[in-house]
């Protein structure tokens, strides 16, 4: 696969499903991050375009073979070398008492609550939560995206219970949402239509560093952001580096290749998972499962391993739809498991098979259908878990 960078030069609009029409006061709201289907659609459009920049319908079957992994958020330096970021893991909970207090990062773990009644759906065995109670509140500074070095440490060596962290060292909140106010123009008078105001929101791909929060922020403290995607193009169609329109209002983005690859699996991770026979599996992009939150394809036997889900931390579902250019109609609306969700898996006892499974699953797509896997849904990373459920006392008073 080839790594591609997509760097929007204007605020990127990737609309949510709320209606937007020519009505006074209408608002077109953007998602907080593009869905993989939007990204793969951009690559397929580039591959299937003719010399005039128009898409050739005869290439539909060919472009549907193009697959991606990602997109992931990256920072870009002066040399355009990507610094990788991933969605914050859902088993990390950042709490603080007040603005003057340190931020504590709690590790959520499967709990042994055999003495309590539970409505957990099958096949889950354990709820997931904090080992000890903490009256502090969720930190408002918890970053939505973690730097890769912080995430890799979390995968290999998460804290036992909690640890003090500096949120700006973990990561940041990614693209900034920007609003623009527009007015409809009367074609005859070339003046604004009375009451015909509407607004659009887009994602500005830049971020302020910690020192930019001071009273006198500097332009040098602003970080360029972009999307990084691994593209598999088995067709004879070529994808050229280009400045192309993408997203709502067809705003300009720069598409170009890089020589880097996705981050490798951390040293010793596969051996550590094989030694215990258990792991945590993280979603780095939203995933689509036919049974809602529960994977199907992922839990099938591959490489001699049949994973079993024992616990999970799954965020609020997201919805996705779109337009099918082949059928000339809307795609059905579906629910997605959000990025950052975590599955605690039992992988068995065959250490050699487990190690192979971990290496083959690392940064691969695990959605249930081949079409969704080709479209980038369900990119995963694997972390260690000792397989233990922490015993907690249940108060009945």
C-alpha cells in the first residue's frame, strides 16, 4: 500500500445527515472528522476521472476494487513528514478536581461483578469501569486525539490504576470547526435576498500548540494538520498527485504521496499478547457490524485463532449514509461503532497462532463486509491485556 496525504487548503465540509435546503436560517453542519467512505470516494473519483477531470461511468467496477486503510489524523512539519495521531482510547478516563488540580488518567478495566445483577448482552462476561471510585469530574482538557507515542505506550504498558498526565502531551482536539455566514443573491438586482441568510460549518486543518493559548499567540505555534491514508490500488488506473476539489462546496485539497508507512507494531507487543492469550482491540476508524456493536467477521477463525469477546467499551453510535453513483440513489442509513471503542478479547492458548494473528490484524480493517473493509471502516490496533477481571465490592446499601 502507498501512503497518501490529503491536506485541505480551505475549511473542509463533510456534512452530517441533517437536512439543508434553501431556507432562511438554514445551517449546514459538518462532521467532526470525515468518514472513511468519504475518503475512499475521493480516491476512487481521482482514479476514474478522464483527461477532462470528469468521472467515467465505465470505470465504476474498476474503482470499487481500490481500498484504503484510514484515514488517520497527522501533523505536518516543514518537510511534510507526518506525525501520527489516533482517536483517544475509550478505556482511558481523564479526571480532575478543578482547574488548579492535576489531571489523572484512569485505566478502565473489566470488572468481576459476580455478586451483582447485570443486563450485559451476550456474549459479554464483564462490565468495564474504574477499579476505585473517584469524585472528580471529567477533564475539559481531555484531547480527542492522542499522539502515536502516547498511544503506543498505552497499548504496551497501560497504568495499573491511574497516573498523572499532561493533556497537551497526550495530544489535542484535531481540526477546528469554523462557521461562515452566507446570503443568497438575487440574480436580477445582484443584491442580497431579504432574510435569505444561511450558515455553513467546515473543518480547519490546523491546531494551536500549548504556548498558543497564552495572551500573545504566535503564528509559528500553529500546526498544520492533514489526513493520511494507506491506499491499495490493484487496478490499472492511476492516481496522480493533484490539487482537487473535495467535500461540500468542492473546496480545494492537496493530494500527494509520501514514502512513509503506517506505524509498525510496537516491539514485544505480539509476544506479550501471545504469552497471556488475551488482548485489547481498538478501533481507529468507525466500524460497521451487521449485529450493531458486536463484530462478526473479526470473531471468525483465522490463523488458527477464534477470538471471543469478554468485555467492551463502545461509544455512542454514529450514522452514515451517502449516494450510490452506480444505482443512482441514496445508500441506506447505517449505524457505526465509533473510533476509540475497545474490545477485550480471549484468543486461546496457541502462542504461535496468536502471534501470527496479532501481526496480521495490526492496522487492518475488520468490518463485517468486504465492501466496508475496502472502504476503510474498522481500522484496528492491538494492545495487551492480562485477561483478568478486577474484583470489586458491590454495595447494596
